[in-house]
C-alpha cells in the first residue's frame, strides 16, 4: 500500500493507477522484450525457451522458472534496476504520462513516448490452440507400448492407416501449448491429429490409455474440431461411398477395411462451412453417404441428425452384440465374423 504522504508529495495515486494500467505486453516490448503469443524470454535468468508469461486479464507477468512476477511498474523497476519513483518516471516518459517537472530532465530525453494500442478484453479474444507447439509435438510420431496394444491388439487397426494419419503417443504428461498454464495432456495417451481439408494441423486430441480415473479425451483450449479426417474429402472420387462414424477409432476401423471414412462426434457441433462441404459432395460428386450407427441412443440420435443434413445417407445395421463398428472390425480381424460389408 502507498502512504498518504508518499502519494501527495511524490506521485498521485491516480497517476500510479494509470501507470499500472499500461498494457503489460506493450511495456515489455518498450523495454526490449520480444513478445510472442503472450510469452517472452525471461530477462531475470538465463532463459533459452520463453518462460515469461503475460496475463492480459490481470495485466501482470510471471516466470514459472525463476518466480519473477508483478505488473508494469515492477517490470520496468526490475529490468532497469531503478527505484519505484524512477521506474514510474521512466514509464511516464515512455508513454507520454507526465506528472512533474523533473521528468523533463536530460536523463530522460532519450525516451520517446509511444502510442498505446487498444487491447480488447481477453474475454472477447478468441485464441486457438498453439499450432507451433502441437506441430513440434507431432513432428516425429512414436507409439509407446500402451498405444500399440490399443491400436493393434485391441482395435486391430491397419498399421498403414495409423501411419497415414500421423498418430503418435506420450508416456509422460506434456503441456498442451508452450504456456504450461494452458493445461497438460494426461499420460499415457494416444495423440490424434485433426487436420483441415488441405492437411494443415488444426489441433490434437489425446485419448487416455491409463487405468486411473481421468478424462478419456482431451483437446487444447480453443480447439474447434467438427470432422476427423477432413483431407479424405479432397481425394474422394466421383460416386465413391463415404462412411461416417461417431468415434475416431471407429473411423480408423472403417479405413482399415479399405473404406473412405470420416468421424463426426455430433452433427450439432459441425461448423457451417463443414456442413456445406458435405452437402456439396452430395451434389457435385454424387457421393453416397453411409453409416453404421453405434448401438445406443447417442448413436441413433447422431444418425437422425445427419439424415436431416444428408437425406440420402444409408443406414447399416450392426449384428447383435456389437456396440460399434470398431468392435465389429476387431471381430472381423480375429476371424470371429465375416468381412465388414459396405
């Protein structure tokens, strides 16, 4: 807290509040830090990976390596090795906030005021997942023992399909972005890339493979993925059947059977552009849509939702005793039933 005498004789409380409200990232840039995606190399320790994180909501910074933290005045004070008053004067000159004559002394003349950009409230800033971080995470796919057991032992999926889709896995928890505050993927988990129609990475879904009571599926914050395996729509031939599944691994089962397939967790989550893309396939390529609905209420509901979107979709009935097409495909691969008919 600031004492009354200090405020009256040195700097008014109103001025201090104005300085504290200066956008933290703009203050950091004025001090020479290179800010990217709300992070920068920490100037308070030997940092090789950006660990200084900026929080727009609270207008503060924090380094989770060395513990440095504070607001705009603190950042100027610590980086320039100034006392509180001089740090305030430096900020005032840097941003054109003058509050005493001493500020215009020669020692401050090399500081030029800069324009303060408008920063929207973070509640209305829509930020997607950290694609650079996720791309590095998926750059060299590897399958740990749990992933191999799930994909090849339990689901009996084609190794070629797994390779073509670029699936990977983790044995230890890893951050969902370059900012460790954005959450971590649980482990062991299968990592499933979601891509747009041109093959550009949109996000990564983790499927937990452990035995603890943890969420089965995870997406990084800001992910908006409606269709899995979108690139297949670009290579689909005229009049070629397209199968739609509810689950991603069910989609992989259909692909392992040699069928062209996509997964749609819920028709109500489809982005308008994706819905139009599917409808255009019906008109432009005479695509025939097919589905093996899961043998439960959500599966039937998804089929009915898709039928409203794609009236020509054909429903295929799974044999009694099989919950989904993935389970049925595993039975086909082990010789318990005949081939998967399309």
